[in-house]
C-alpha cells in the first residue's frame, strides 16, 4: 500500500529524513538491507516545501516523483495544483501526462480508479 501525507514539521529536510528513518527502525526495518528487498515500513520524503537538495543522503524533490503513478495519484488527491520544485507542470498535469501503465486504486470510502 502506498499513501501520501502532508506534515507540518520544524527543522531542515535532513532532520525530517532522520525522523522518518527513526520511525522505520522503530517499526522493525533493519538499517542494512538489499535494495528493493521487502520491508516492514518504507517512508520517503518526496518534497519539503520549495527545497531542492542533492546530497548522497537526500535528494529533493524525490527523484522518482514525476515518473511514478503510485506516488502521483495520491499526491494529486492531496495537492493537485502543486508544482514541484524544478517542474513546470502541476502534480495533476504530471499524472495526466504520465506514461505508466500501472493501475492505482483509491481504497478510501469512494474507491475509484486513478489511472
């Protein structure tokens, strides 16, 4: 299951990432694992306001944000008009124009196909 949430937080993007990693560890995710291995919890920091970060530890906006339907579909429900830093199109436009055959279904009260 994938979900997108908007949070209010203090500190820097790196502070936020470290808090997310602490939550993953508390849920039982090991610090060292194979890439793409199954995991109990996987929390990604997609955006941090208008911040653009490119370090070995963190890249913002998340590098796969504009190419993944499972990210764009729930983000478009939350903030369809948002234009991510470095993009010229809104989240809704990115989703509309996306060439990704993946089907995403909303499991909320009004289940609908978001493809």
